């Protein structure tokens, strides 16, 4: 089982959060990314991680399946990482989330937060039969006064627990 250090908000994420708090921006979380990059002890420091704008070795980009407020100041983002399109496996050593300023559509997405594994899960290549998946939950700090939105796009996988809840509501 994977063991990650606490996520670190990047300088780009902090700037977006500050602009949102000031009312000049609106955060839209767009995707979760995974990678195989390895980090030295000096690269794992808070200051070094805050300065990052990309993962070291991005392998996958995954849309979010679910977003919800975990606390007054924290958003829980859920994505289903799958090997269905992988021809080569990798160790999931790094995970990041991207966000964009929804009020400025031309603005480039920023790496909002990054987490580095102490112990990484291996995501094998697809064997042609049964895909391997990782349900990744990521907690991101936001201001309690913010309205946070999620970019939904075709391809986000519904989680079994969400489908069961919908079935119960419809019954």
C-alpha cells in the first residue's frame, strides 16, 4: 500500500488561492496527474515542492470523478487511476492536482498541489484482460469562503459507491 507525504500547495496554487480570496479569480480543479519521478531528500523539502510547476515524470492525466468539501477549508477530490491504456507499468511516486482560474479562460492551468510517495504503488501495464485501478482521494486546502468548481469532462469514471447511492435515491 502506498504511503505519501502530506501534500504541499505550490507557489502557483498559493497565488491562485490568494487571487480567489481577493475576488479576482475563481478556482476550478481540472485534473489529477500521476508520475514516476523520484525525488532526493533535498527535493522533498517544502520549499522545493512549493517551487514546482510540473511533476518530474508525468505518466497519466485523470479527470475527477467526484469533488466534495471535506471540511470548511478542504476539498476532497477523487479520481480513478487505471492502467487500461498503459503499455508500460510504473511506480506512482508523485501525484499532483491542477487548477485553473475560471474567470480567465485563457489562463494556463497551474500545478496547485503535489504529493510525493515514501512508498509507491506499482501500476502494471494492461494485460488485455482486467484493468488495475487505484481510487485516489486527494485533499486540497481552499478558503472557507470560496466557491470551488470541478471541470467535468467525458471520460471521468463513476465510482461504484456513487452509483449505488444514485440507485438508492431513485428506488
